[in-house]
């Protein structure tokens, strides 16, 4: 029952604007690069001290989980900004535009993995944006169909993922919050694009699907979803048949019927036991209760306590407290089940 996190962690206030999803850097040039590395060291120490088993660099090197990858891709015009509705018009923003065939300029995140791998002995996860979510975060004047653009990006992601695996990543996770919105497209071409992105990887592969960061637009959207959130029900059967090893989902303070976990009986499940939309730090007992509830529908051998989503918009001390609560809550359950602590 290994613990892990879904992805991002807050940027320290000396590195970027605190408690912001699109945080502006407060440093420049070489000072910025040193600051990013220092922030990774801070969060590796926080995760390890808390007792998190599979750690990440907390996405300290990038401003956004999608654009951190796209900034290094040819075929995207960053001057041609297009107004676009994101997540089926949940919010509207100006986004860059694909105007030609997309290509990697070179390794995007290789140096980040080298640095992180050199500074932790723990198993290490690295997160990449999923191809469907990329297509829902960037405009297109070249491919014409999202499915075609997703395939093109999946090939680039696969090139990147293979390099990161070779550099020491133990888990490659693709973030696909768009899966919870475009459920028909997931079944038609989304899972295929995801599998293309993960093709040939020997390390663990994962997909993170949630109801979004704890920002106002997502909180308001959740209020419209009724007494039960059943989006997972539409896509889990297709994911269960896929070659992806792990699925990350939102369970803490959510209205997801936990019985839906039974639709993923072939997968390891990263069960979100930390609410990233709340400033309250969970007690270990509350975390353990979420894990125990999930155990009614998933074997302990396949369950990995996790956060609901990334914690980038939270205060640093709140996120650190939630890491400790996650690990301590999992420890309570391990002791009850007689599972040895590593």
C-alpha cells in the first residue's frame, strides 16, 4: 500500500507568486534555475520526512502542467492567441495555437529527471500532460480534428516518456482531467491516444483523472454535478481494458460512488484521500477512513493512497501538513491489516 501524490506542490514564495495556479516567477536567469532546483530539494525532503513512498519533484520546474511541455514544442504559435473554452467551456482563456505539424525541439524534461533522480533514493514519479487534455488546452488551425492532433501529441509524449524512463523515472503519469468531461471522446479515441503515449514503456504507467484543482471554476462546476458524480462510470471500463497500469482518481470529500472502483479490477488504484480544494489539513484518522471505505471495493495490494489532485494553489504549510496526514493515515490502515512498513 504505497503512498504517492497526484502531481504538483506549491511553489515556495521566494520562487513564484504563492497560492496561484499560473504563478509568475519571482527570479530570472540563472537565479531562477537555481531556485527551481532548491524548491525541488525542499519538496523531496518534505515528502520523504512525511513518509510518502513514491515521490515527485512537485512540478517545481514548470508554471503549468500542460504548458510546461508545450513551451518546448515546434508547430505552436505563441503569438497567435485564440480565445477558447476549456473543459467544455468551464472557463474561457486565451491559448496558443497549433499552426503546423508538432515536433519536439529536443528533450523537454530530461534535466529535471536527472536532477530529481540524483537527490532521492525513493521511487520517483514524473507527470506529463495527457494527449486529450493537451488538445483541450490549446487551439488548432492545422490538424482539424482533435483526435488527429491528440495522436500527434501522443507520439511526442511517447518519445519524451521513453527518455525519462531511461533516466530513472519509476512511474510515468499522464494527467487527463479532460477524461471526466468528454466521456464519449475518451471511448472513441482518448484511451487509444493515451496508450500511444505510453507505448513501449517498461516502468509503471499511470493516468490521473480528477475533477480539477481546487480553484473556483472547478468548485463551482462540481456544484452542478448532482448528488452523485458518475463520470468515471462512463470511462472506467475502457481504461480497465487498456495497457495503463495505474489510475488516479478523486475520493476525498467527493460524491464519487466508491462502488465504481470495482470497474477497475485489473488496475492499481491511486485513491485520492486528500482534498486539495480545502485549506483544512485532514487528520490521519480521516484519511484512514477514506482508505478503509475504498477497501470495500479494491484489494489492499492494488490500493495506493494519494492526493485528489495537485496542490499547487495551496499554501506551502498546508500542503506539507496534508502530505504528513496522507502518510500517517495510510500507516494506520497498514497496521490494522498487518502490512509491514517499509
